[in-house]
């Protein structure tokens, strides 16, 4: 890692499975005197371990990664430290993913399409313990409050655990695989599966996958 420029910079842990993305953001952040990247990880398990080891001021976290995934990383970190400050940056710039990230315990949410200035502003705000949401998404979330019974608003009725299982099912994981990933029993996964299908008015896995794609929870 590049040496930090100031005595007390904002320490950052970068968690993203794409090396090119990590390199780009590290260069951006470390060209800023008050921010220092102290560690990087290419998967959720390593990212969680590095957080426990380094205790950075801010975690910058992608959602779509191999292994446990971003939402589960947020849940595990917040279970250990409720004051952890987590900024999600994702290709999925939609209200549903932002809402569920914040409900899981994230402090901020920006898309990877956002500008460099917004990234730096988000890191600084999150480091202060303030919630930061990309401006376009914040407006969309405010508008969405007045909508009822749309597919997106139905997704927002899911609990954090139901949404995790919804996403993992849409990605093609079996109940046994989900149970292993989330450290819960297959029976518990089955109960959540039944409940989320009922809440979303879905009849089969095909409908579930189509709903996930339509709402940018997964990419086709």
C-alpha cells in the first residue's frame, strides 16, 4: 500500500473482486491527502477477516462477489461492531439494492457510475458517521415512498434475511448451498423461501429470477 500522507487520514478497506476496479479506486483515494487505503480484499470472507484485523475507519464494499456476498459481509461486520461505517459501491444503481444495503447496516450507497468527486465526498461523510446516498438514488427513493404494490415496493417488504435468500436463489443457488453460505439450516432457508414467495406473489423460480433481473438485483 502507498504510504499515507497525513498523520491521521481516513483509513479505508477496499473489498471488490475486480482487481482493475480496486486499482482505480485505490489510486483515486490515495491521491487525496486525507484518505489512505490500508487493505484490500477480493472476496467477502477475506474482507471480513481484514476488517477484524485492521479496524479501518471506512469499508468500501461491492455487493456482487463470490462467496458470502456484500450484504452478508455487512451483516457480519455490523454484528461485531454496530458502529462500523460501510460505503456500498455497486453496479446495481437501483432503489431496491440501496434500501436493502442500508437496512443491512450500510452507512452509504453510491453506484460505480458516480463521479470521482462523489466517491470522495461519500467516503468523508461516511467516515463522520453520516448517511450518504448518491443524489439520483436519493431522489428515486423519495419518489418510491409514494408507490404501492409495484414489483420494487414488494421487494422492499422483505426482511434482510429474506432478501439475501431471494438474491441467492435468483443466482441459482440451491437451499442447501444457501444454508451453507449463510450458516443456517436448510429448514430455515425453506421457511424463508416460502415466506418471500408469498410476499412477492410468485409461483415458481422462473418468476423469481425474472423479478430479480427486472429490478437489477442480478444481471442477466
